[in-house]
C-alpha cells in the first residue's frame, strides 16, 4: 500500500478519534456530578478508562498481528462510539462507569493498531516521520476537541457525548470504506508467533525503552494534573488563560511532530532525537518553576511541549524497528506503559504539589535525567549485544 495515500487517512482517523475523545473532557466532571458523583468517584471514573487501556492494549496489539490491523481498528472506533452514546443516555452513575469501562476496553485497540499500521507501511528510515504524523493528529484533535465540547455543553450537557458518538461513527465508516489492510495475509501470525507470550517484547535491551517511555508519561501526567493550581498560585492565571496555554503547548508539539520528527530521525537517528527531546523537556521543567506571567508560562510550557512531543514518536519508531515480536504486540505494550504513567502521574503529582508547590516539576526534571540515563543504558546494552559480549 502506498504510504503517501495511507498516512493522510490515518491522520484523519486519529484526528477524529481524538476530537471525539477531547469533546467530553471539559464536560465529564459536571455530567458525573449531576449523576451524584463525589470527587473520589470522579477520579475513579477517569482512572478506570486508563486502567482498561493498560490491561487491554497489548491484547489488541497481539490480535492485530494475527487477524490484521483494519478489523481491530474498527472494533476500537466502534467501541468508542458505543461508549459515547451510552454516556449520553446515562441516568445513573453506574451507567457512566459501565460506559467508561466498555470504552476503555474496546478503544484501547486504537493507538497500538494505528501505530502498528504506520510501522507496516513505512520504511525504517521514514518510520519516525510516520509516527510523528500520528502524534501530530492526536495532538491537534486533543486541542480542538475540548474547545468544541465547551461550546456545545452550554445548551445541554449530553450534547457533547452525542457529538462524540457521531464523530466516532463517521471515523468508523471512513476506516471501513477508505483504509486498506496493511498486514498481508501471509504475514499474519508470523511475527507474533502463535505460542509466544505477549510480554516477550520485554526481553532484552529494548525493555529499557518501555521503562523510559513510562517515566516520560509519568512526568507529563504529573504536570497536566497540577499545572492549573501552580499557574494560578505563581502568576494568577485563570481557566481561560490556562486553556490558551495548553492549546499553545499542544499546537507547538503537533507542529514539531508533524514536520520535524521525520526529518530529524532520518538525518540523526531515533536515538539522538529521543535524547534531544528528553534534554529539552528537562529544561522546560526547570523553566516552569520560574513562571511569573502568562507570557513566561506560554514560552516555558511550549519549550517543554516541544521536547516532550518528539519523544513518543521516536520511541515508537525505534521499538518497531528493533523488536521481533510483531508491530502490534510491541505498540500495544508501549500503550500499556503510557497508561501506567497516566494512572500513577496525576495522584503522585497532586501529592507532590501538596508537599511543596514546585515539587512536581523538580521531580519531572529528575525523571527526565533518569530517562536520559536509561537511554545510555540501552545504548550500552545494544553495543554489547552487537559485539556478542
């Protein structure tokens, strides 16, 4: 299949998926409150989705290695649509929980399968570019979604959920009618090996890359959970200004992912880009501590966003190039490690913020340094393996 034709379709698919997902973000807390949710229950409602993704991403990734990417992608998108419609018509809190569990379970098929699809259709030297395009679509969808959700929630709180459901159905048909299968029939089941454990990808030096991604995800989730309180305390910023800040950061990250990651990985290799991204993220974390106005917040958060934005696509590209257990299996496990970071990050960030205001960002800086050390350990392990030591 032609990469030039497939990548724009994948961009549209992930963009629409993330718009649908983003639409409900500003609305869900108020919707859950109306159904009687306490702050703790709201936290659980958010966490249960990530938990399902943690558990089921590797399973869906492995299944896509067996039966192909397209059917698994369609299951994921249809599952998302079902969950949005169930939430729109929920009248009890348990219904909302059921919808989130179903949504998390089925939609956990999306990210690993789309990433595996990119790995199938790109050459090793263009892999970074493909992963960057997917990352950019996720970032842009996530920027636009909450803005749409905020606008449509004014008339009725259930409208954004219906809108997300419709958006997901459109995406489902887009995949069904336009996207071709990327994994030929003769290759299905070959890479994954029928008797192999789905955790086989964690054997050897590449296991270090999964842990590296966990630390990156953990530090990012800690920042997202606490930055609103930090910016309000340090610079007196309100919710509207915060919305603009995250929009600027997301846009900068998406531009870098879509336009720069491919060029940099092609010229210098994924390893160099991962290290550069971690260093820029670490600088961003340090600068965030110095925020004193909207302007400084925008600049420092953008620096962090650019650094963070190039890491995930580069790690995905490097993993799919070096793993021998099937692209779906590998990207599924990577999504799981991302989910662990998103589950642990917010409560940990909140606890650190409560202890000392700047602690989530100091810890983010420390986690970035650890991630850099981990990459060096990976490089050393690969060198030893190559030399047969």
